[in-house]
């Protein structure tokens, strides 16, 4: 598998898993973080793209177009970020990427709340809107037939190992 895409709501563990893979497997896979392109203010997203959703769609398409030449050369890549699965599926088709694995990194609301408040010090993100976003992504994964990696009770190492299984076939 040349490309693995991790999506999920804040606090799911996707960035932590990606960082662990980058740290321990840098020679085997390049790791990319969606937010590294910069996330503009809401009014800028609306002004430049029409809505936050349109911004996310446009940037998802941009990311996959950027990664496509590397994947075609047989280089392994991992992209993590908060992306709708429908946007990812559209973007890989537009970039003509035939082989990829899209995983939803998820956790239960109690684990998410603990991670956001205690581990990350971002209690403002442990709100109903984030829990609804997580539910939306979970339902989208079920509808799209995407695998869900529940990190609620897994260590970072266990979660990273499950992601790497897809890289190694």
C-alpha cells in the first residue's frame, strides 16, 4: 500500500499515531500533516472558498495532488488530518491514485474529552460540536465502508502498529 490516509476528529489520536510512525519509521514512510499548510481564519475560508467545507474540500484535493507523484513512484506516504471521507475519495480519484487505504481514527467521547482536556490542555475543543463531528465521521465511515481504528483503549504503539499493517500489506 503506497498511501495511507488517516482522518478523524480532534482527540481521536490520528496526529499522535502519525507522529509515532514518523519518529520510528521515517525511512519507510513519509508522514504529512494536513494542517501544516496552515488553517486560515473562518472569514478567510469563506472569502476565498465560499465556506469552511469548501476550503477543506479544496485543500484535500490539493494535498492528494501533491502526494500523487510520490505514490506513483512507489514511495510510501501517510497523510493525517480532519477531512471528510467523501472529499478524500473525490481527491484520490482526481489525482488518479488507485491504491490507498483510508482509515477513520476514532475513540469514544470519554477518551476524546480526556485527551483534549487533560493531555492536550484544550478543553474548549471538548464540546458538543466536536462530538457531533466525530459522530458524523463515524457515520460517513460506515456508509463508505471505511475501516475504523478505535484508539479508545489502545496504546499509541498498538495504534501505530495497526496502521503500519496496511503499509506492509
